[in-house]
C-alpha cells in the first residue's frame, strides 16, 4: 500500500496518476484548489508536464517524492499539477511566462501564481540542490514564499505586468482591414510568399547534417513543408535539396528507431544521432505525411519504406483495441532514459547467437562499438552508420567477396540480425505508454494515414484511418463539437468549472481538437469518396465558428466561448511541435469553401489576413500559416472525377491525383448514381457532365477547369 495518496488518485490522466502517491498534496486544476488559495491567501505552485517527459520524471524523483521538500511545498503553497495534453489552454498561457522572463520554455513547467491565477515567477526543471548553474528547488520555494509574504506590492506589480504582456503576445500584427466588397488583402504573388519565407528558413538550415538549427534539433515538419513547396512547386533547387537532406539524415540517424520504426521526439545533437527517446503520436503523424510527400516529390523508395515502417510501429504499439491511437511512449524504462533502445556488443551477441555474419553486419551497419556513443555508458544508439553495401565491402575477403552473391548474403544476414534484435528488445522492460486517445493528435494521424495510404497504395491505412475516426465521432462528437480525449474507451477531461458546459456527456475540447479532426474528415472524404465525411467536416466547422470565432478579433480563439475563465484567452497563432490551431482552423474553412460552400471562405480570409504580416516576418514560427496562405494565394488544384465510384476507371484517374505532389489539392469523385456525391461537393461538381460508359476527370485551378480527360496519362500531363 502506498504511503501517500493525494487528490490526483481520482483523475483519469496517466500523467496525473503518476503523481497520485507523492507526499506533495497535489490538487488538479479546478475550483477546489483555486478557492483554497483565495481563502487562505496562499500562492499557487503550478507544475505542468506530460507522461512521456523525461525531466518531469527526474524532478518527481528528486523533489516531489522527497518528504522534506514535499512538506515545504505543502506548508507554503497550494500545489496544482496539470497534464499539458489534457489542458493545453493552461500550458499555452503559462509557457509564455518563462519566455517573457527571457528563458526557454519546456517541461516540467514550474509557475508561481497569485490566488487569482496571475503568474509572477516561473522556471522549468529545478534540481533539489544548487547545480547546473540553477538554484536548488527548496531555495526557490523559500525565495518565492518570502517575496509573496513580505514584498507583496512587488509581486502584484510583477503579476500585473506579466499578465498584460501575455495578452499582448496573443495579438498578431494585423493587416489593415479592407472595405466591404474589396478584394482579399492576402494576395502577394505566391512565388514571392514562398521565396521570402524559404529565404529566412534556409538562413537557419544546417547544410551539413540537415534540419533547422543546431542542437537540440527537432524535425520542424512545418518549416520543411514550406521548403518542399518552394522546391517542388517553384523549382528552387536549394530548397528541394535541403528537404531531401533532412529526410535522409533523419532516417539515417538515431532519432529513427532502426528496429521497430517510428521517430523519437528530437535529437540532442546536431547530427540526429542521440535522441530524446520519447515517441509522440503527433511527431509520427506529421512525419508520415512529410515522408509520403517526399516520396511523391523525389520518388526515392527509402521514403516510402520509412512511411511503411512508421505505420508498422504505430499499428503494433500505439493502437488501442477500438482503433484509436495512444498519445505517447515514454523515454524512460527501469529508471533510465533510453535503456530500452540502446545496445552493447554483448547484448548484440546474445541476441544473434553464433551467427557471425549477422553479428558483423549489425555491428557495422548500426555502428555498435565497444565504447558506445550514449552518455559514456558503453551502449550505442543505433543509426545507419554504414550502408549495407559499405558494410559488405568491409567484410569482403577478396575471394569473390564483392560479388552480388556476397552482397545478398550480407543483406539477408542483416535482416536476420534485425529480427533477432527486435525479438530480444521485446523481452526488456518496456517504457510506459500514455494511453489517452487525444482527438487532436488522432486527427493529425487519421489525415496522414488517409493521404499516405492513397499515395502509397496501402488501402489498409485508409481503413485504419476510417476506423479511428468512427471511434472519435461516436464517442467524442456532440452537435459538431469535439471532446478532448478518450481514456479506457470513455470520454475524459479535466473537471469543468461550469458543469454541463457543452451538454451531453462530453465536455468540448479546444480549437485544435475541432480543426485537426475537421481536416481529417476532409482527408478521409478524398481518400474514400464517401460524401458523408464532408457533412461531418461542415458540422465541426459550424460549431467551431460558433464557439471559437470572434469577429472583433478577426480570428479564432483556442478556448471555446463557454470554456473556463482564465487570465487570458489565447489564439495559438504559433506552431509548436504541432501546427498552430488557428492555421488549421483557417485551412478547414478554406478547404470547405473550395468544394462544399463558399460561405466558409470569409472566416478563412479574415484569419489569414490577420496572420499574414506576422507569418511573413516569422515563417519559422508560423510555417503552417505560410502553407495555408500559399493555398489561398495560389489557389487549390481540384481534380473532379465523374464516374462510378467503385469502377477501376474512376480509381485509376483518382490514383493519378494522389500520386502527384499537390499540397493544395482536392480530389472529388462524383458518382452519377449517387446524387449526394454531387450535392456534398456542389462548388466544384456543378457543370461537370458524366460520359456514358467512361470515367472523366477535370482539373480545376480556381474557377478555371480543363477539358475532360479519360486516360490516366492525360491527367498526369495536366497535373504536371
């Protein structure tokens, strides 16, 4: 029996449950804790993290499980623990505090608040004693409590200034409002838009190792999307080569799991070699789509192989029994980061046995050495240290060793080694898994699976996307509004401040839940030609506009109008590890306006007009917005196929559209036998006659459409 149990024991979040037996008297965010702070005039210690966060685990072991430190926390503060995946609205607000104080944000996030929720001091990880140039956590607690008791006027002034600064940062630099009836203000030449954004991104590009910046190095998929558009659509060879280099180096590096597949969170070095080992659903969803697009643009088989192995990992380890996908996999096992994933030569020998060629090939290809490359432990993070051909050449004895037969023997030996290593790794104690099924992150993956499944001719992926969507639609959607997440098959969310808000048994989530899942519905529509998905996307967009749109602000807010009252209502304009919610909301409205109903264009245009100046000034922070602006400026490419949805001729024409690199694409199939298919996509379906006994395709750019074509080769030429 645990020595301590606090109020987190009744929560559903795996992260909060990890802290349920700390001696700290943790509260979840809610009325009970906030009322206590006001009643006793005690400052709030707010700690935000997530289940797969390595340094969150470290701070828990060092400080939150320490009886003396916990007693100190309990005496001086009302202690509130928040899962940032459950409450991104709180995380958005309070991450800004650290940044406004001139430091980098991150997790664990440690923020001190007045009882009315205004922040006055913040940091991230604090050690239990002074080290790393940081004060020990007990020293921080004493200093903050002393300031609150004895220098209240300074604390109040600091809290006021920080709160006002948070509100200011959430107002993007806006374009001038246009007069009624005037043309859209977002009309720079599309080539100039991408050229300007790419020039800034390339200035930060690592031309040796690929990727943006140095260390730590994140995938930054939104920035790579901008460069891919510029390179593939506009012939910028430097931009195209940069994306290709990044895709190659990420796949070769230790950030890629060379045994199971899937990407780790980020690289601690500039070479993509030693990762931070947690695996996040959103990273893998975004990278799945990026590698599928890379295959479309560059036709390199390794990109298709990467996508297939990535999906294999997700299906094997991250899918729940009903078809949804879990949030994350931990970095730690057996109390150590990365222990599950790294290898010594002794472990390799134990895995492959006396198969000397398998041992040698794995050692050479994956770079496993006696000294290792991971934190002086003698263990090695696997990477593509050599190609199969290079390793085979090293093992060439000179007696016919360079033959095709030798190379094939080496290739087979590596396959044996990899299979045996994976089987041996499966016997190790596994990292923990956060089994929340988040609507927003599942939306990203559903869309990527649907799109990549058509690009790579993997119908099982499209089926898996449809199954996951059906679970979320059935369990989390009410009246077009999307809830935050499922836990153990049931809707779950932090307790509402206003019970009953949103109605039913599901509390509405945030803007990312609505926008990501709405876009996923449209991806499924394109992949399946099933018109009902347009109806679902419209229902989500209508509810999103009703509860998140603000006409005076000319934009979408992250929290709904009936959500909790917080110190600021943020707009989430910047990309973080995932695309900004406002850019995805604008994309959903823009896509619907192109195929279903032009009335959705107005909120998309207004939001993008408001964001355009900031996006052009900072494409690194607003890469997804740049991509959506490019779609608005360039116009989408809509491929309308008129024919029987189940016919081979219709499928062959649609396949051409999915095989081409067309980031601003819509694929619409109109089946003359199903009037609802034309009604759902009425903006583009009107005036597209069928041809008896044949399927025909039209390529529309804006309001201009091509003559109908019937042969895949003709359509391929039009799309080229």
